[in-house]
C-alpha cells in the first residue's frame, strides 16, 4: 500500500518497519528533542504532500506529537494502542504488526486549528469520564474517536480539537454502557 502523505516517526527503526510493510516516505524526529530544522522539514512536507504524525504511544511520543501539532497545525494524527506496540519491555511503533499499523494509519484524525471548546470538564464528570473508575469509559470514547490514550484533560482538548459536540459524546457514552 502506498501513502501520499509523509509519515513522521521518532526513529530509524520505526521508519524501517513502515517501509517494510508499505510504500512510504518518513521524517524521523530523532527523539523528543525535536529540532527547528526537523520542524521545518515537517512544515514543508505538510504543504507539499500532507503529514501523518505517528509517534510511539508513550510520554515522549505524545510530547513530540504535541510539539508538532502546536507548531504545524492541521497535520493528520495516527494513534496506535500501547498494547499493540509492546516488544522486549519497550513501547514503539516498530514493535507493531502490519495489520495494526495499517488500521492506525487508516483511522487518522485531523485536529482543528481553533478548538471548538464545546466539551467541558463538567460534561466529563456528568458522563462518568473522569473521577473514580473512569479510565475504562474514557478509553472507550478515545477508541471510538481514534485519539489514543487520554487522561481527562487530554480527552477534553482532543475532543474539542476534533469539533465533537456534546450530543456526539453523549451517544458514544450511551452505546458503551
């Protein structure tokens, strides 16, 4: 399968695995200390071909994703579940199988440049997406919208960046009861 967009990954092992399975071009951030030069390459690639941010499902990966999305709005984001990225006591895109990688890349989301701010923390409380025993409910919502693992604050931010309405969120929560 061929991807038009350039895929942003953390390192050469991620690139090697993606290139083994797909016809892709990648940009490697070289870790969480992402340079201005790399951000420039990503910005240029976004203008010419589009970009998919596909970082590891861990803290450094989320930090890189946040920096890129903040600096270069409008990039597509692909999320891989942590359980699908485990290998040798490490977490990374390079440990996932072809099917899981393809599913994540096909379910990309693009965040709005200006968040809608329709969803509030009070709404999450009302829908049992924060507080005691809320982790499973929150993960079901995150899985439905393909936005990766989220704590309550991140869930609010990502739902608003996607322009999700309270009604949409309510329906998803009711489906998962």
